[in-house]
C-alpha cells in the first residue's frame, strides 16, 4: 500500500489580495494575514500558512476567489 503524501497550501504572494476568505474557512485556524507592506494599505497584506498546524484538507485552495493558493507536497 502506497503511503499518502501530505500536501500543504502554498500562497502566491504576488496574487494574494488579503481578502481573508481562506482564513475564515480553515478548519484548523492555520492561516493568518501578514502585516501590510505599507502602513494602512490593506491590499498588500497576504495569507500566511502555519504549516505545522495544517492537516492538508485543501479547503483554503478551493475557496480562494483568485486561485492564489495551490496545494504542494509538504517538505
């Protein structure tokens, strides 16, 4: 029997709009927003993954409205 490969989310920081949809839908609360690059500019915040808490369910990738999250093999 083949061992199941764990996948974790990978955020494309150039595309992420910081909308928080992934954060609101994560069942393990392993996503958070980064600080904006510029004070007061919410458009430069991005999702950050705490991979140690991630269960690899892929919900964040499925609900991202701009497809800015992909699931990749965990390192």
